[in-house]
């Protein structure tokens, strides 16, 4: 697929996700105390050069210049996170970066979007222990909320790097251990199933609804289907289940969208659904890559 088309889609997609008002999330109308719309705008724009580099890696892999285990996914993720931190002081896009980098490489190798996801998973499966170590360094820079300590392969323990090398923990093995704690790693294992499913749902909804309405509807369906792992890490499984139940009530017409949004914000950012928002950002990128165009209303 054409490299600059991929770069532009995976830059604009997360920006749209951040701009569109969705329940419990930052948007162009709402901020949290420690996370604003401007964090998203600056962080996403400042990673564009790494997206460009990822497409170059995909091109070299397609030509056979690189082997799959030489893609350097972990290093690209780390450098994207470093770039994000250069221009702002929060963590608005770590999950988006983790999802996007392998997929961008895979799409640059491919003739179509379905082939791109297959290559992305093959790249993750062929990754090395060095990729995992670089991902750990990226996590330390991003410092996501709710990362457990005192566990095997503790992100914040220097001993983990030796253990990762000794045990041969590549990105696939790390994802297998981390999937229950972070939904984006499940996407690595499951062929980006939820991201592509959400893209397909958006593609259907925009035939009947304006983009913002389509995104809100698809996001409510995501919240009703999946427990958001960021909410689980920050607030516990009971809170995540409560969010899921309330989202179902909105879809059933028992609760208004405004009431649901107020519920999502009543404990500040504890119910902020970050992992599912990351999936939505990738789905919007895929929608743009498919050819979505903004049409001015008369």
C-alpha cells in the first residue's frame, strides 16, 4: 500500500478519536486535570516521523532487504514514545503506538488492508528479546497508570532485562502474559480482530450517520461488549463491569448519553476508557485508509 497514505491515515485517525466527544474520554470539549486535548494533538503529530520510518521498514521487508526479525518493532515503539514526550508531559498515546507500529509496517508490506494485519502478526511472532527490552524502555518512558510491580518480568526492575533474555521472551510471549492486563496486547495475539471489527462497524454506520454519531455509537457498543483494561488497572474489575453495564443501558434506551457521560466522569479519570479508545483510534485510521472523505454539509 502507498506509504504516505498509511502515514496520513495513522496520524489523522488518533486525532479524530481524541477530538470526537465520547463518554468518559478527553475531547475537544472536555479535559481531565492531568490530560488535555492538546496532549493528544501534540503527541500524535510528534510521532509522524516514526510512522514514516515504519513504512520504510515495511518497504525494505517487502523487498527482502530485511528479515522479519530485523524489523525493530520495539525500538520504533520506544522512539515514538520518546518523541511523544518531547512535546508534552502526559501519556495520551502509548496504546495507540503499540497497536499502530506493527500494523503500519505490515500495511506497507501489503497490497491491501487484510494482508496488512496478517503481516503485522507475523512480525510480532518473529520479534526478538531485544524488541521486548525496547518495549520495556518505552513503558518506563510512557509510565502508564496501573502497571503492577513485584511481578515476574517487572517493567521497573532492571533484573527483568536479564530474565527476558535468558527466557527468550519476545513480543508474542510478552503479549500472552500481558493480555489480561492490557487489551492492546490481545490485539497482537488475535490478529487485530477488535480493531478491524470496529473499523467494519464504522464503515457500515457512516452510510447512515454523520461520522461523530457513528463513532459514539460504535464506542458505546465497544464499552458494552468489552471491559476496558485501563479501567480495570486504575479502578478494579467491579468498576469496569459497572461501566459495561451502564453502556448496555444506553444502547437499550434506559440511560441517556448525557447521564452516562456524567457517570463516567464522576470519579474524575478513574472510568476513562483508554484501551478501547486506542482500538477506536486504529479503527478510524483504517477507515481513512479505506478512503473515507469528509463532506461539507450544505
